[in-house]
C-alpha cells in the first residue's frame, strides 16, 4: 500500500468537513419547508451580489488570480469561481447558519 504524506491528509480532511457545512445549512432551511412554514426559500439577489462581490474582492489578491499565469481556477473571463479565499474555520463560521434576512420566503 502506498503511504500518503501526512501533510496531504489533513487538508483533505478539513475540506471534507467544510463541504458538510453547507449541507447542514441546507437541511436547516429545508426543515422550514417540511414543517409547512414556507413553500419556497430563495437567496435574495442583494445577498447573493453582496456575497459574490466580497468574495471576488478577496480572490483578486490571491496568487492564482494575479501574475499573468494561466490557472484552471479561472474561468474564460479570468474570474475565480472555484476557491474559498480564506481558512476553513472562517468558511465554517460564515456558513454554519443561514441568515434569515438573506432569503426570500414564500408561504
């Protein structure tokens, strides 16, 4: 069996944990629909715009977005739509709960 270097295991484990966070938030949101408290729940355009603008401001300073290098992280327009620009714990803190004000709820 091939040994995997320890420094490669830890980031993979952290990212696996980080991907479970939005699932938990989605389940929390869907519970409102299931309980009959809502028929639809959508992220508001303003919240989506605010989030994306802040994310792109941070990503522009990242090494894979600057320097003229070609990167598979960048789309055809040169925009990074793939990576989170911060630490895993920050992602966890920002995505662990849905902010009610950021959603349009239909009953």
